[in-house]
């Protein structure tokens, strides 16, 4: 297994240190694994997608215009 070192803010470190009974290493490993699996699923879906960057820009414009119209009225 590969070892990973991360920097965390001091306030989070204090919380971790105050709960030494919790297996933080396992929590971090599981969180990274879950995130990597979700990312892999998204990438697999995107490989099959015919939705282009131009489609995304057009969708964004229409969506924002619809929101603006909704909240102005």
C-alpha cells in the first residue's frame, strides 16, 4: 500500500487529537476510496456522453436565464 501524507488545519488537528479513540486513518482511507469510486463512475459515464462543452455552455446560459426570470417575477 502507498502512504499518503496530508496537511490539515490546526483546528481540525485539535479535534482529531481530542478524539484519540477514533481510528482516523481508517476514516481517511475509506473517504478517499469512496471519493475515488464515485469519480471513476462519473468518468465512465462521461466517456459515453455525447454532451459537448458547447452543449454545457448553452445549457448554462438557458438555466441561468430561467433562474433570473423566475426570481425577477
